[in-house]
């Protein structure tokens, strides 16, 4: 997952991420996507406002005043879409996974459990958190 | 020689990025047309001449694979080279796209050079903007 996150942020947003050793919870927005296949689950990316502004600037070439809420939503949704797609093809490129349309909202529950993997990253522009949850029921019921 | 490109993606930002990336790559683009899904793209193709299509897979209303299927049914439209650009990385989905007539596949995230390379490959034109057969003729006179 770390490789997928780095590849997407470096190639599309020109942002270099460093893993954080401590947990960070002060995020401003969240984009999420779910996937279904031989395993199912969801990927959530939590963003600080500053990093989303930088993503829009770097991806679309827009400057501060020209950036709209819609631009920020679009970029965040594209990021989670690409990270999830990249992660699943690295996980097993022989399997087909169906991805939902990405959603965008204020950060939801940030608690991680045994079936949720949580990572936080820092950059020159701000922080992101990534949460990956797997649906254990479907994993157990899936074909090997 | 420059080319008309149709970009089909439900994300306005991604369409803007693809357009910017093509411009940055040095590919000789004339008109850049945009559609939010396969249905909108078909409406554009009725009215405008397009040299190459770049389409996402996951889109509402008519997705990229359904769009390729529609192109394949039309004797004129099936001649337009179509490139699929998607986060989808599964071998089966990529093969499905090729089976439906796609001539190239670009995986998101992408670099400008990747887009340029595939664009020139599918329309059979060299980096200098010459058709491959012209280039061969040029080479014949290269003493």
C-alpha cells in the first residue's frame, strides 16, 4: 500500500511523502472508495486542507485564489481512486475488482481495528492518513 | 501535422490533467474535445472529427468498455484509434479492452512520456509527427 500511495502522489501530484511514526488525527477532509472482488473492503484517505490545495495546484496548475471546493473534491476523489486501483493491481493483477464511485466528506471515525490498517504520512505541504479496511466475512467466504 | 483528441472521463480534473499532460508531452494536438462518459462521447463523435480517443473505464451512464463496444459496432467510428486510461490494473480488464478494439492502455498514475509514446504508437506517427510509412521513405533517401 505504501508503494501505491507514493507512486500516485509523486507521479500525479509531485508530492513526496514520508511515513509518520506518530498518529495524527487533525484532518480536514476525507475521500473514500470501496472495492469488491475475491476480497472486499474500502480505502479512505484523510487530508489536511494544505495538502489538498497543493495537490490541486500541482495537478491542475491552478493558483490559490482560483481553486474551488469542487477542484479540491475532484482531486481528492481521483487520489483515492488511483491509490485503490494501484494497490489492488499490485495485490493480484489476475483478479478483477469492482470499484465504487469515490465519495468525499468530512473525516469520519478514525479508530482503527484489527481489520483496518492505518498509516499517516507527512510532506512539505501537509499530512495525509490512509485507512484500509477489509471485509473479513467475504475474505473467509471467497475462493482461494 | 496535428491531431484532434477526444478525452472521455467523468472527472473534470482528470480530463484537465490528461489535456495538460498531452500538451506538456510535445504531442501535436489541435482540438481537444471532452466528454464525461461514453454516451456524451458518442454525441460528440456524430458532430466532430476526432483522430484519437482517450477513455477511462469506470464512468456513470456508459462506461469505457460499453463505449468501446458501441464504437466497434459502427463502421466509421471503429476506425478511430481508442486508448484506455484507467486505474484498473487487472489483466482481464485490460484484455477485455483490447478485445473490444482498444489499441493502447495507459495505467493511472501516468507520466507525460507514457501518454506521448502510446499516442504516437496508436496513430502510427513518429515523435517528429511523420507517419511511419513516410519515415521509411525518408530513410530510403538517407545516404
